[in-house]
C-alpha cells in the first residue's frame, strides 16, 4: 500500500507519553492509478507509538470497518452516509487501528491522497480523513470523495453526532439515520480540507480544494453559525 502524503502526529488523548501517527494509503499520479480494474484496497491507519523503535504489522492493530451506508438528504444535498464500527482495544498489545476503504466487498479504488486534519480546538480527540475514488467517466469531475470524522484513539465511530445531518443547527439524536450514527459523509474530492472555526467557536466549516464550502448555506458539519465567515480566513501558495 503506497503512502504518498505526509503522516501527521498527535498526542494520544487516552495514554500519556504516547503519540498516534495518522495517515492513509493510496496514490493518484500514475497512469494506472485511474484504472478501476481490480484496484488495491487502501486503508486508514492510526499507529500508537512510544518511540521505542518497534515494528508492527496489521495483526498488531485493532480492525474497524464500514458497517453500513445509505444515500440520504444530508447537509442540504443528496449524500452517501456511512456508519463505522466502534470496536475497543481488547488488550495492551494492540498498537493502533486500521480501517480498510471497502464496503460490501466492492473494491472501487477508494484511497487517501492528502494529509489528515483535526477538529479545531485545544484538545484533539478526533481525526478527519478525506478520501477519493477516481472515475473513468470522461464527463465526470474524475473524483468522488468522503470525509471521515473518527475517534482519534480507536479509529472507530463516536458515541455522539459529529455531522449536522438534518441541518437544524444541533448535534443530537435527530442526526442519526435509521438509528445509525454517521461518521463518514460524501463530499469533496479527496483534497486536504481547509477547516475554519465558526464565529461562535462551536464548530467548523469545511472547504474543498476550490474554496467551496461543503454543506448548505446555513449550517455545515460541526458548524452552528449561519453564513460563511467574513474576510480572509486562509491562503495557499501556488507554484
């Protein structure tokens, strides 16, 4: 599995003196990367590290899965939403987690080609992955994406809503879909998200690679404010 983007480190919120190395696998710069013929399954990883020069393999990691997905009205548009398993560590030997980007046995070539991001705020307890699936349709934009918002420690689903699915400005039971907690939602094209804290400090706005906000004009994932923030919020250097 190719790692083509820089991993990002975070302190482990549950274990003092331990780091978590967060990254996903996949590439999208070779001719064969756009092929949908028997694509390799790619994976989200979070490796617990104490800097003791120890090596691990997948058998040392806790496995999470995409357990359910459906197409619904979410964040003001028709989107695919996903539930993620919330398995817990069974012993101290498990050195992190992995989540294969596959659902129902269908290998569609979903992958990670950008760095992970984190919710804004002082304490990191969740991690966000942006994935993409290439399309061979010459009339499409060529990239379909998902945003995963997962528990930083286990890589599994959370026990509270992280997306305002019904777009009412609150994160509660009403954001479940058929009683399923949603921790991944379609949006973006696999690029690294620009994340901007809303003016009330209650949540985040997500922006894709062309500067468009992912979500409706009134509310967004983790955002309770109406309208976009005013003024310049970030910049990018092009070369």
